C-alpha cells in the first residue's frame, strides 16, 4: 500500500524531523496492522497547548488542553468502513481524516507517566489513527479493551515501551 502521512508543525519542536519520523512510523504501523486494503492518507498537525485548547472548545465543547484530537472523514466501526469511501483525485488515497497532536502536552504526560516523550507521541499517534478507523474506547468495555490491546500491540511492535529507556 502507498499510505500517506502528511505532517505539519504549527509550533516549535526541538527535533522536528525526529518527531515527524516517529509520527509517520506509528501511523503507518497502525494502517499496516489493520490491513487497510486501500491507499490511505492522514493529515497530522502538531500544535501548542493554546491551539488545541481552542479546537477542543470549538469542536468538543471542552474548554481544556488535551493531548490529541481525531477528526475522521468517514464512519468506521472497529476498522470496517460503514459508508462508501472515495479516493482523492490527486493522490488516489482515501483521506481518513485529521489528527491534531499537542506536543507540549505529550511531553508533560510523558514526565507524569514516567516514560519518554517518544513513547507518549507514539501512543497518541496510535490512539488517534485507531480512532480514525472507528475504534472507540468510550463506546463500551469490550471496545475499550479492544482498542487498548491494539494500542499496546502496535507500540510493543515498534519498541515503544512504558519505561524511560524508550
């Protein structure tokens, strides 16, 4: 498959190239592990706390900083499309949606949870792409367990463990 992960930065990040590479690797891993049978695209924007707070307030009526937001283009249910998918004319890819990642919040959470910023960014990317594919940890207990297992399987495959060494 020829999946496209388009990454833009609307905030300063110490090593933009490394962060972009990590996000791309994690997003591609999820698409591969889910056996997405079409060329897919995801647009990722890395933002600061103020920007994600504004988006969270506007789109979710939650006036608070959050770590990641997912905006799916299509309705999926646990990896299965629930509607007809259309390829973008220019790329030939199906645009799955947008991911907005707050890098500053990711780094804060990494420190809180006792693991690396890379592990936290990897987790948030994995989490968001799964949301774009219709997995939802808030739907019911079974779906929460399923999504958490898929997150951990992908992160373990990539070597992004919970310890500080990752």
